C-alpha cells in the first residue's frame, strides 16, 4: 500500500532525509526507532504533506497513487493519518465540530452524503467508548489546555474516528502515564485489521510489548540503516544505538 | 464649489425653512458656526493622522434627506427584519414609517424618529439632545448637528425594560447623485432601565456616498444597555460614525462594533464614566479587503473610581486594505481602583495589507490596573497543517481558524442573526 523509494528531503538547504526506502503492506505494523534528530518526524511530516520541506529526490506511492503530488487534505481523504508528536492547540475550534467537518469532507471526497447530526454523535460515542476516552475532552476547544497525555490520547481518538488505512504515529507513547500507555495500545490493537497498516515511531521498547510490530527499522541520519523483526527493538533497548552508529560509520569509511 | 461651500448653501437653505423651535435652531446655528470655524479635519490633527478625508471633501456630495423606494425595499429585505424586534427604517436620515414596525411597548417608553419626538416629547428631547456629543472642537459632530436629517429616539423610563431589541436601519441612497446623509440617534436610559439596540448601516446606489452619523447615549444610574453596530455599506460608501456614551454610576454597557464592508469607515466610540462601579465592554471586529479603509478610534474616560472597562478589537485584513486602531484610555485623577484592559489583535492575510495600531494610556490616578497589548500576525501555519492533515480543505481550514479568531467577539453578541451575518461575511471575503 505504501512504497517509499529513495526519498530525500531538506529544509533551508539542510539535508534531513537521505534516501529512505520502505514498503508497507496492508495490515502490517512497522516500528521506526532511531536517535533524536535522525529524521523520524520529518519522514512522517513529509508523508502527511507538510510543505516546509523540499523534496529533492525519490517517490512515494500510496495505493498506486503518487502521494507527493497530493495536497495534505487529499492524502488524509485517501486514508493517510498522522498522529502528531506535538499536537497543535487550536482555541475556538470545538473538537466535535472539527471532527464532524473532517469526517464529512472525507465522505464528500468519497461521493457520500454528509453524516446526519444524530448518526455522527452516535458514532462519536461508540469511538469514545472503544478508546476509553474522557468524554469531556470532546466538548472543549481542540487540544486547548489539554495535558500532554490528553493530547496524545486525542490523536488516537481522532484516528479511530477517521478510520485511516495508513496510520503514522509519531511518538504517541511519549508523555503517557503507564495506564494511558496501556489504554492507547489497546485502542490501537482494536483498530488493527487486515487492511489497516501502522507506522509506529517510538523510542521505547515498552510500547512494542503492547503493539507487536511485524518489522522494526532504525532510522539514522536520514536513512534506514537497519531492519529486523520485533527482537531488534529488544536488542536496541539493551545496547542503545552506539553499535549501529559504529556499523554505519565503518561502512561509510 | 468645495464641499464646505456646498454645505454653507445647504445651511442657508435650511435656515429659511427652520421651524419655530428656537432652542433647537440655536443649537444648529452654533454648530454650523463651529463647523465653519474648524473646517474639515486634516491629517495635521493628531486624531486624524492616519485618516485622510481629502478624497471625500474633494467630491461634490449633496446633503440629502431624500427618499427612494428601492432603498426602502432594501431594508425590508435585510435578514434582520425577521427578528422579533422593533424596526425603525431611515433612508438618507429620513424616517420611513411604512417600512418600520413597532411591537407593543411598556408605558412611557418612547421609540420614535427624532423629529417627531422633538415636538411630541420636548422635555425629554431638550434634556438630552446635544448634551453628550460635543460640537466644540469636533468638526464632524458640528456638521451633523447643523444639518442632520432625522434618526431614532429611544427613551426608556426608570425601572423599565424594552424587552425586544430595537433595530435601527440607516440606508444611504446615492442612486441619483453623490449623497451626504447625516443620521442622528439618541438613546436615553433612565435609572435601572434596560434596552438592546442595534444600528445597521446599509447603502444603495453606484455614486459615492458619505454618511456622517452621530449617536448619543445617556445611561442613568444602574441602567443596562446592549448596543451593537453593524456596518455593511457597499463599494463606494464613506462613513464617519461618532458615538458618545455617557454613563452614571453602576451602569453596564456592552458595545460591539462589526465593520464588515464599506470603502472608508471612521468610527469614534467614546465612553465617559461619570459615576462609580460602571462596567463597560467594548468589542469590535473589522474585516477588510480590496482597498478598504477602516479606522476605529475609541476613548474611555474613567472619571470616577471603581470602574471597569474591557476592550477588545480584532481585525482580519486582506488584499491592499488598511486599518487603524487607536484606543485611548484616560484615567482621571479621582479614578482610583480603575481596572482597564485593552487588546487589539490582527490577522493579515496578505503582505500588502496595513495596520496601524496605537494604544494610548493616560493615567493620572495612582491606584489603577491597566493593561494593553497589540498583536499582528498571519494565520497559524501549524494549525492550518493540522486541520488539513485531517482532510479539511485549505479554504475550510482558513474559515474555521478565522471564525475561531472572531469567536470571542461573537460571544459578546446576544443576537444570533448578527453573528450569522458576520460569519457569512468572513466566508465570503476569504
Ligand atoms: N524547520 C526546521 N528547520 C531546521 N531544521 C529542522 C527543521 N525541522 C527539522 N529540522 C532538523 O531536522 C533534523 C531531524 O528532525 P526530526 O524532527 O525529523 O527528528 P526526529 O528523528 O523526529 O527526532 P526526535 O526523536 O527528537 O523526535 C533535526 O536535526 C532537526 O533539527
Ligand atoms: Mg520526532
């Protein structure tokens, strides 16, 4: 479903992604790990369509379509969802109204009628229960004054509402307390199915105990330098990144 | 002939047919002499530094009170006409009884046109007319006072409430020629009286028009007023709108000014707190595009202790439009324990739009809390991307963010139809 070939991106002349190759098939869960500043958030932002990056090479196809050609809203309507590392606070925009607009825009794109107000509320209630969300959050302005953990949970709740086919989760686990981590992971697992794929960016093996990935990749200096199965995450947890960095340096010399 | 000379001829003509009310005629005569003495303000005046009347006074406007059926029809078609309210319609300052409609009123409440009120209720009229909007040193007020046509007179006796809103429509009609229209409204609330008043400004006709308005508001002790101004004049409309609110002790005033259209608009909104424990909220939103020019000059005089004022003006500017905000807060020597807040926030949607913002705090008392702040920014890029990344189009995301920006102004408006007009205009302009 997602095929990234030799993707290179930079910002203000600074090279950040240096040739990413990644194939994600339907239903797969890919974990991406890597040291701070490696380019993980950049990769997710480029996939979601943030326009501050300049794409200098490569291609990305999503269900056969050229993703990089699409406006961010069209990528979302095609089924891409990004759970932000730093969700944005938007005062004055109610969470409910925002979700209704987002869902109906997607439906319009798919040639469907807008959802009736009552159907929408029912659908939202179901998802609130499924995700074990605090209901009062949906009556507030979008992310405004939410705690760090509440923001992350709201991202996963939005994901449940928008039912993407490709969910990219950028450090959704950071800032969550132990219980919230379990709830969020359970929520994600409930959303897992044969068609829906996940790219999970994380620094911690703990999340991957809950959401067991099919593949683990290490991103370093804008490249995927190592890939493996779930055991790679365990190895990283024990040994850190130095051995990988050393391998990379040795290979480039 | 210059506009000033045209005005002189108009005044001579007026004098020849002036009626017998000597005191009213004298007020106007004095006002005319004051206007003659001052002439139109120029950019040399501190208060008019960024606001040039030059392009207006070079045009041959004709002072007019004439009525045109199309203009009447226009008022009737305003969506506000559907509100359960008292409706007063004026075209070029002249009262249109057929288009107006009043609901039953409590005893001794007066909702009339000023000209009728002047003869039928001389006591109330003489006690208040011209007492708050001074003409001395104020050329535009003097001009209005000298040659005003008509307008609304609202009088609410003590302990009385006008339950339904009073909506005043002022339509400037310039279909036949370049019209100078001079409406005048007077609102008087006696002790513990309350009212809700909406002023609506519309225009009709392809010729340029110039509307020079004066509003006087008097609120006696413990009176309450909800006061909304919605300016929707079109392409070639110029408007100078002066409002003086005079507050006695314990009064509550909530004022919102929405400037949604019009080629050139200058608003002067002044409050004078003449007693303790007054509460004044003044909020405003201006939406400008094209070559529009909007100037909001406000002045709050804290003359007595323990009063509170909260001011917030927000602007959304597009294209090559220009806005001015000048907020003066005067805390007089005796006005201890004053709380005065002021904010002016602007979103510029284009590089070519200009905002001049200037807070002016003059504080002569020592135990006061005053804050002010101004911001100028663009639409938040992060917020835009966040919304778009959820499938919301750029246009809808922009609309959502601008409505959110305008939200705290909308919250101050208790008539949902006005908020709907505002939001529709935001959508239309972006
Ligand atoms: N707008 C920007 N301007 C300049 N540099 C940027 C910008 N955005 C990202 N970078 C740089 O690109 C590099 C990669 O950043 P990115 O946020 O993708 O890292 P990351 O792998 O997500 O790190 P972390 O684990 O800390 O979240 C960093 O060195 C960062 O400073
Ligand atoms: Mg990151």
